[in-house]
C-alpha cells in the first residue's frame, strides 16, 4: 500500500487538470477555451521573462527570498493570464 501512496496523492491533482479550463466565453466555441488559455499562458511566460525561470531542482530551495520571488511570479503570471483571457471575452467559472 505504501508504494501507491504517492499515486493516491497525485490523483486529485490529475483530476483537476483533466477538468474544464475554468474559463467561459459565451461568444466562443467551448473547445476553443483550451487553445486560448494556452496562448495566454505562453504570452504571460514571455512577458515575465527570465526572472521567472526556476532552475531544475531549485523548486524546493528553502531560501526565503527565492520563495517570495516564486510566489510573486506566480501571482503575476496568474494576473497576466487573467487579463489576457478577459481581453478575449472570457470570464472565470471557478476559483
């Protein structure tokens, strides 16, 4: 059973990823939201630039300033994605 514990912990995360994108636009086909969200995320990545890059293996760094930077970058990323989706006529369906 212990071998399956990590898998069981990942299931809710995977289920959340498999759900809807969390954005709806009544003027756009439902299957279009995923592509628009992907485009907005790519645009947000470009806007944030290299300052948001996390070295592989560094995501578990205990340096408080790096943790603050990651939190700020995550909030900025979400704000940029939300602004982009809003410009495309979408509104958020779930938090």
